[in-house]
């Protein structure tokens, strides 16, 4: 019993340090595209948000393997789950190597145009990065980068929202910001990586042309330092740190009674 109690206290100390340091947010889903197949694009967090790739090709990525999208019909679909209805604060991030820029090309989103089920959307508008959110499903405020992204180069992009401001980051640096306090809408629309439309839900082609790697959805708005610290690590390496926050939160809320085990 004594050794078990010491182990428990040590675990609490580790979790507390992580919780008070870089690990303040929960990693909800992450797709590294390593060791995947078209039939199953694995969520490396272990949370089960696996997707299906359509007409996308596995190629060398920024970290391991990645998916190349044709800008016409390539995509990854991830079925809706309530955990993907991220409320309050959010971060969506990815490594991208675009081939060209249509007027709007979506990198990762949970977004429905026709049915007014807009939630969050990380995309390019021409060669600028833009992050949209919606508090009601029928609005689309956004922040846009000041910097243009070059085709053929790897660039890390991220969008965050903390309930007060929408922010866009390029290569770990804040590059655009818009004040907004309308919150985040929830719906049952699926997640898409690599774009969407035209179809009954999306009136125009919003597909991305190029390579995408290391897509991550966080519950919580990562800081500039947190994005910069994690962006060069694989999603598989970042996922365990993200889960420490979940465990700590469960202990604090009483969902995990660790003391009863000793």
C-alpha cells in the first residue's frame, strides 16, 4: 500500500506540472497519416475519431507520411461525434504544402453551408490562411493571416478561438486576429479534411490542392509558445501529453477515484 501511495503522489506531481505548464488543453483528435490505409485514417489519440480517405494519395510528409489531395474530389471524412462539438475554446492546426490556391480551399473543418451547421473551418482564401468560427451556425466571422503562403513549401498553420478572439498562426507565430465573442455552434455534421463540395450541402468546390500532414483538433486555445513547441513533433508524440490533462481533469471532477485503489 505504501509503495502504491508513493506512486500515486508521484503521478499527481507529474500531472500537476504538465497541467500548469504546456499541457493546459485536451487533444481531442489527431491524424498523422502514418501507417494508414484508405479504409481507415487513424486518430492517433486513441479517442476513436478514425476517418475514411477518398481519392487521396499517401506521400512523404513533413513528419512521416502525409496525404496528397487533388483539389477536385479528394477528402477524408470523419463521422460526427459529440466530442468533436468543441465548445468554449478550440485550436485546429496542420502542416500543409499547397500546390495552388483556388478562391477558397478547406484544410480541416466541421462546417455545413446549406444547412447552416457552420462550426469551425481552417482554410485558405487565395494564398492567405483564414480561420472561421460560428456561434449560431449561420454566421461566419474569421481572422485572416497577413502573410501569404507559398506553393511547394511546407508551412504550419493554426487557427484558435478562446471565446474572445479568433487568431491565425503561421509557423508558430501569430499572424492575424479578430475580436469575437459569439461562441461556437454545435451540430451533427461530420469533420472533413482536404475540402468539400459541390454537393447538396456545399454549393461550390472547396477542395484543397496539395499535401496535408499532422492535423490536430484541441479543446482549448493553444498559445503561440504551445503551438511553436509542438508543431515539429508527431501527433503520436504529442497525444500522451494531451491525455494527461484529461486524466487530471477527471481526478479533479471525481470521475476517477484514485485513492480508493490504495
